[in-house]
C-alpha cells in the first residue's frame, strides 16, 4: 500500500521494521523483509512521482573541492535517484575488502565472500538471473577474441539492469504486498530515544510544524550518504546528545570517485577497436566493456583502484540518444515516446538509424560512430582523508533541519600517480595491439599537480558512517548496527570504507540485503510499533 502522509494516511497497526528512504537501497531491503514476513513501514521524503528535476540539498554548500553531486545527483521521490541513473552494476573486487598497507583504513570487517550470495540475490531481484556471468562466455557470444591486456590491466564488463527505476521494478510489492506500507511525503527530521535507552525511533514532519514520532523493533536508515550523516550528527529530538555523537568517524572520511578526461584517442584499427569496446546487448541485457588496473598491479605498484572507458562524441548525438532510449524502453516492454519530443532528435534519427540497427542486429553491439572524437575517461578511487566530511551550520532548511557543509578533500598525490600510471598503461596497450593512439594530457604524464583541477566527483557519495570492528574504528559494526544501540542500523554507501572504483550501488544494495537476512532472523520486539503526534 502506498499512501501520502500529508493526507493523514492510515498508520499500520503494527510494524517490525522502519526503513527510511525509498530509493536504490531502501526499496529492495523493504521488499526483501516484506516478502520474508516482516511488517515494514517504508518512509519516503518525496512524493510518489518525480517532479522532473533533480533536487539537491537546500542551502548545502561544498566548502572544499567542488562537489557537483550535491545539487545534481539527488532526487526526492519514490524510487529516489533510480529515476535518473543508467543502471550500471559492478561487484567490488576482493582486494577492496582486504588490508592494503598503502591505503589508510582499507580493511573492512567483512570479506567479499560474505557479500557474494547477496550480490547474486540483488541480480535476481532486479530480474537479471539469466545474465551472462562469465566474461569468457560473453566474448564467445559476441564472437570476439579479446586482446591480451598483460598482467597490469584487466578487460571486464559491467552489467546494466534492464529497468533502472526501482519504483517500477518493484511496483507490485510496493502497491500490493500486505506486509509493506509505504508512506510518501514523510521526511524524517530527527531520531528519538525510547524508554529502554539503547533503542531509537524516528520523527517525521509531513507538514510544516507538524511532527509524528514512530518506532519499531528495528530502524534502518537507507537514505543517501549525506542525509544519513546529517541525521546522525544532529541532537535527538529531545535535545539531548545522541550516544554515538562522540564517535571519531561520524561525519568523517567522506569519499567520492575521482573522474577525469585524460586524453584523446585516434583509432588505427577502427573495426577491431569497436569490436572490443562497443557496448553489447544480448537477450535483453546490456554489457559495457571497460579496462581496469589489475589487483596484482595495485599491490605491486601500491596504487589505488581505477578503471577507464571510452566516450564517443558524435554530431548525431541527439539521434543516437533517442535511439538508445527507444531500444531501452522496448527492452522494458513499453515505448517511451518522450524520447522523440525533441525535433533535433527526430531530424537526426534517419542518419544513424540504419547503421545503428545493422550493428545491433549483426553484432549485438551498440553503435558509437565517434565522428566527433573519442576521449579516454577514468574513474578512480580516492585515498581516504579523515578530515573530509560534514559540518552542521547554525542555519535551518525548510524542514527545520540544520544545513550542512561538505568539505570534500582528496590526498592528491596518490590519485595523480594512480591516474597517470593507469592512463599510460592503457595508451601503451592500445598502441601495442595496433588499436589506437592516445594523446595524454601533458600535465598528467608530467605528474603536474595542476592536473588535479580537472578532477570531478563521480556523484558516488560514500562514507561518514563507516563499518568498523569497534567504535574507535567505525560508526557501525559488521552487521551495520550503530555502535551503542540495539535497534538502529545504517544501510547504504554511508557505511563504506575505501571502496575501489566501481559504482557503489550494487554493493550498497548487497550490504542492505545482508542486513535484511540478519533482520529476518530476529524476533519482533515487544514495542513493535508506536505512533505519537507532536
């Protein structure tokens, strides 16, 4: 059932778990719990439908490095930012969870093996059970012999969910599962201590000046990274200091990915290059080939995780975008005519439709003419900086919550060396294989710190409530429970330690489903649900 809290929606009589945030992490977790028999209340700060624009944090500023994702990567509505993302999924390599002596705080309290079954469960819940898992099999299906990348580079594929919008993926559960009650326009504005002292509930504010206190056996914060860190950094609704406030990692260690264009690419064997690096569509699933620095090279060279892909510019960009949108909507079982609303897209379609269709039908590949140039773009891990983080100001937003400042910092030297080394390895590989010539930014090859001005955030906000073996090492334990509490948990990238280069969404969901598995084995508490207006 989906209800709008502003309409004085009926409250569920009993709730086992409150999940805060109906986005990429909160929806799969709530659905998993509801399917498993738990009574779940899912709270979404936004409305049932997206407004058409991304919504940043009102008044929030970046006082360190510029953080575009503060304003360009947020969407408050049912489904969250899955209303806007592409749907790219990639597991973390085992090295991410291990002790890396050259990366501060790199060891996670769990291993990759702990997440493997929940990676698979995520793919199953997203309708991707029949995806091609093995890279060698995928190359065989494409009838392509992959090149030898040597020991320093790995050629791999990311998988893309056919339907990226989770409010549609889980439409039936959200609307009809009797164990799942969804409340929209229900922003959580505070946390409150229950009678037991180590148990906590939430306070929502559906209207200005109105509040409602809710509690359940377990409460899971599954909003975005900054929302979670801000909420945990605030005093409790009673005005008292929260027991976790003194944690040395709360609001600290904020990370994002470092993205940059590193050089232009001139093809010397266009046919072979496109055979290797064009995206693929097989049996309704999209696969995108990329290059990454191998784990062995990271260890030997003491570098961070990093990957690269090729960006194809074209004078037919509008037409290509429209065609790709139409193909995607057809894969999802519906034709989205909004892809054709721009007359420029209509005018460009005839010029690219035939070659795009032939490339797809013959080779199962996505057409990328690259007539406007090709760029090598990298996405890299950043070295954790403890001082990178969040500070609450004395000003309030429209809901009365303190406005935050984000001070995003990077080490600089570690990122520069990783990007320079990796980019040179890619350039050498492409030249050795006769595929392309890469002209790298001279500031990069010279290790000039001035190159760092080109670095952008990847819209992948992580940290500030990281997992740890103890309260001195993290904000939450290996089960994602906030230290010092019995029923308060954090799900999402806020719990990440150093996390390599992949898009964090898949691992954030897998961690949440691991938490869901843990909660499904817990008995309901004696105060399963309480609601009190304020």
